[in-house]
C-alpha cells in the first residue's frame, strides 16, 4: 500500500478499527496525473472526536464524500480535520502539476482552500463504497474519469512533476539554488514554473519534505532534537524549531508529545 508522509497521526493504537485507511494506485497510464487514491472509513463513538493532523504534499486533492465533491489546493499550514460519527471519504492525491487539467482557478488562489468539483463521479463513488468490491470498482470508475484528463498534461506540467519529485526524494537538496542547478534552470525560472503550476514556492517543496520527515521521526523516538535538525539540513535546532512552529503551530517538542 502506498505510504503517506503527510498524515501525522495515521492510527490510534488503542482503537485501530475506528479510523481505517486504504491507499492504492490507479496504474502506470495515470502516473503523471495521480500519485495514489486514499480511502478512509470511520466509526467514532457518540460524542467523541478523532482529529486527523495532515501536513499536505505540494499537490491537489480531490475529496469525494457523501453529498459533495471538492478540489483542494496545497495547504502550507498544518490542517486538522475532526472526524465524528460514521462515514467515509475517497480522495485522489494528484501529482503536483495536475491543477492545469482540473480547474481554471489559478493554483495560488486555492492554497489552503477548496472549490466544488462538478465533474467528479460522486454518485458512482457512493455506490462503489456501498459494495463489497469497493477498491476494484473505484479503480475502474476513477480511471475512466481521469484518463482523458491525463492526456491533457503538457511537457511543462510533466517537468514540474519531476522537479517536485526531486525536491521530495533527494535529502541532499536543502536550498532552492541547489534544486535549480539539478534541473538546469535559473532560480527565477524555477520559481515562476513551480508557482504557476502548484501555487507554492520551490522553497516550500524542500521545507515540506523536511517537515514531513521530522514528523515521521517525532512519532517514534527522534532522539536528540539538535541531531535531528542537523540530519534534516538545518543550521541548528533554533532554525528547525522556528520553521516547524511556523507551519505546525507548535514546537518539535510539542509535536513529539501529541504524536
């Protein structure tokens, strides 16, 4: 199952069946458009709440829930979504440059917010979620919906996907000029390209990777936090703590306590 580094509290050990996740890919034909599909079902005791803490990837999500479908842009701040009662949601985590074929709204206008997604197959998804073969049916119907959109991606969009993947996977890149050099662009050209397609800065691509890595370490035994800061490429713990608090609204020590 594909892993998510952005979900900061993926399971509650004391009640593992209250919130159940599934993730799967849609196949190589959609690889430049879709990262993976995520499905969550929850059944929370009456009067209780299960907060879900998410530090989103620099990418868009389509979220289909009973009664509505919406497209959400990247959120450069920690998002906390509270689950209550019993329900489900199906999400499509897109590749960074997918916005160009999903919406006419400029990506920067969707940072941290969403808009209606009228073309999504909400009715068919709702039927699939009520069936005993939900995953198989979702793969089929989401593939039919998204395949024509994937054909609309141009070479600039595919190049942005490659830039974002490099920033996410190469931990040696800690500055924008290093990322620009690796892809053969000037820092200014890289800035324009990424902002036009994703709505965020190239610096955020790097910061997001480092903060997601930090969150994963803080869920376990992160050890000495100054050493963690150095491993993530920060000049010192103070720089790490400021960057962490700016996005998550709490210090690394506080994140470790709530994880």
